[in-house]
């Protein structure tokens, strides 16, 4: 009898949590649709000097490194140094994107922005991509956690041959 009562309470608890999850999920979908419809009413703004090669990506502080729209900037942990001749630092981004998809995205977009791939390696749970171009280097660290994908994009100046 006690087992049946506890089982009944447990069953109702699971049903309630399931309904709450369904309502929260539907609510977020409706908010996204509302945002998309309101943003489609506003004329798109182009930034002077920024490349707009891919509709699914954008540039932040590094004008030659595209970032997928699914990743959101973590402004509190992003550190950028701007000098007259270069921009250096780290962009910290978060979102939930498959690591393999991100690796393919960065390999493709970096080559289009004239970066040369110098290699990549996987140190589970991190994947690290290395790129180079004249007078600068970039290191992209991708780490997938249980609920999030964390990305750091490092950009540093270098002298040719060093």
C-alpha cells in the first residue's frame, strides 16, 4: 500500500516536470519566433569595413576571424588589446554547438580569410586549432561540456619566421 502511494506521487511528479519542460520549451520557441519576426521588420545594418561572407556568422573584434551566430560573446571574460597596427587578445564565447561542426566551420572560414592551418589536435575534452597568417597567429580552443560548448579564440601578433 505504501509502495503504491509513493509510486503514484512519483508518477505525478514526473508528469508535472514533463509538462513544465514542455511549456518552457514552447515558450522559448515562441519568443524566438517573435524575435525573428520583429528583427525581420528592421532593415539590416551593415558595418563599414566588416565582411559579411556568411549569413550564419559574424566578426567581432578580430576583423578576419568569423564566429558562428550560435555562439554568444562572454564579454566579462573577453580581453582585447588594440594597438595602431594590430588587435590581440582572447574572445570567449559560449553556446551549444557540436564540436565537429565548429571545427569544420573554423577550418572553412579561416581559409576563406586567408589563414593557413598549422595543425590541430584533440586533448579530450578540448580540440585545439592552430592558424597563421602574415604577422599574426590564432589559436582556437573548443571545449564541449555537458550543457555548453566553450570557445576561446586567441589572436596574437608575430614576426614573420618566428
